[in-house]
C-alpha cells in the first residue's frame, strides 16, 4: 500500500509541475500580440500598479570633456552639481542623456591629451536602502555619493562590467550620484548597473519577438522604458520619443509630422496603440534614412569634381550639365566646411548636409553617357 501511495503522489506532483509549466507558457503566449504596439500595451495592462522598486534611478547628465592635468585634479563638478548652470556663452554645462541605458558600456566624446568627463544622476528612494552597483571605466574612475567620495581608481583600462563594485548607501529622498571618468588618452567610456528591475525580464521577452522595435524603444526612452510598464495616464513619453525620432528622418519628416499633428489633435487615449505604432514607423524611417547616409560620409569631393570634369571633357555634347554640377558641388563643399566645425570631423555633419551631398553624387554620376544601356548582366 505504501508503494502505491508513493507512486500516486509522484504522478500528482508530475501533473502539478506540468500544469505550472503550461500556465507559465500560456501567460507568456497571452502577452504577445500581432504587433509590437499591441504587445507593449498588453504588457502594461498586465503590470499596471505593480509595486515600484524602493529605489528609482534618474537619467544621466554629463559635462563635456574637461582638460585635466591629471587624475588627482578636482574640477568644478566636485564642488557641487547645479544642472542649470550656464557657461559664459549662455550654454548649459550639463547635457541630459536619457539614451544611456544602464547595463551597457557607453563611449564618451573626447580629444587628444588627458581630460575628465563628469556624469551625474539623481537616485530617489522611498526608504533607506543599500544598492550594489557594478562599475566600469576607461580609464580611471571616482564615485561621489551625496558629495562624499566612495571610490577612487586610477587605472589604464577599457570599460567593462564589474571592474569595480560599490555598495551605495541610499538615504530616503533624493541622492546625488557623481562619477568622474578620467581619460589618459585615446577613447574613454563608462559602465554602470545597479540592481535589476523585475520588469526588465518582461521587456526582454518582448524583445525576443520584436527585437528592432524594442531596441528603438530602449534607445529613445532610456531608463524610463521599463517604468512605463507599471502604468501611465498620459502620453508624454510617447510624444517625446516620436518627436525625437522625427528629428532624424530628413525629407521624409513632413508626412510623418502631419500624421503626428493629426494624432495629437484627435487625442486618442494612452491605451490606444496608434501612439506606439506611429513611433515605430518614425523610428524605422529614421533607421533607414541614417543607414542610407552612411555612403555619404565616404564621398571624396576632389574625386567627384574630377569625375564631373572628365565627363564634361570626354562627352561635351551629351554631358552638358557639367558647369551646373560643378557650381552645385562648390556650394556643397562650402556647406561641408561650415557644418564640419573647427576640426573638420565628418561625425559632426548633419543628416541634411549628407543627404544633399549623396543626392548630388547620384545626379552627377548617373548622368554619364556611359550608362546609356537597357540591360545589365551581373556575374
């Protein structure tokens, strides 16, 4: 009898485990919808009102790179952080970076020679808590919590997770966290991660089904993307990321802006998928647009000029727009010089300038009489 009861208990436990696994799989399947927008809204409906973490991390702010004589030199942020402070020209000294998501290595702009970049964020706590933080830096790093230095490491290295770990003793209310990243030369960057929000796993599950849309969402929402899953009674975040994506859609912007204006005027509820659906289209258009501009960064003005001159000389009767194209090229060259800045770096060129240069190259080279054929064989 004892053996029979043990066998029956074993069977019931197996059925219970299988039922739990099936229930979990069903819950995962119930979350996914046909579109990314509908899936995100379903996830938010499921987790609205879920208990908020005792500690919330605000977005990062950063100074530009500041010339420094060495790692030990203290610069102005260490005397106190004022995010509203302006330089003599009226420009803010601190720039917000909501796109810097925790748990990833982020490169920082720099220049030749040693310099330091300061990063600041506010950590808010409903009650006192100890938070374990993982840090990485390229090169040295100093960490200040509420103005007190809690870590100082002057080391030459590339940034990676878990190079340093510190226990952040967070007090109730707002806590200022300041990082100094010191660069000896070359590139520099940082890594930061503090705990894990349980809802991050929900976003990871959505990313498995909709990887591109979730990547755009994380880039544009930063640390607000996960908190959004706990519920929102407004579309402020949706509006902000739509407008951010629209800034880099080039000549495709007009139609999307009209659609956005119509959406705002009609004012659907925060639970309507039209907000996220429009954001996804804007982000996809931005990605295609910026990807198409990559070849423009490699265009050599002198080579394009020689090509136009050679075509004009070789085919004077067919290639009659040579002088006009050379004038356009000269205008584009002046725009490039103005847009590139003092160092002439192509990284500073606006998408609009690159788009016009790419269009001019297509116009000049596709007008070649040598391309006058109907069929093309590719081997």
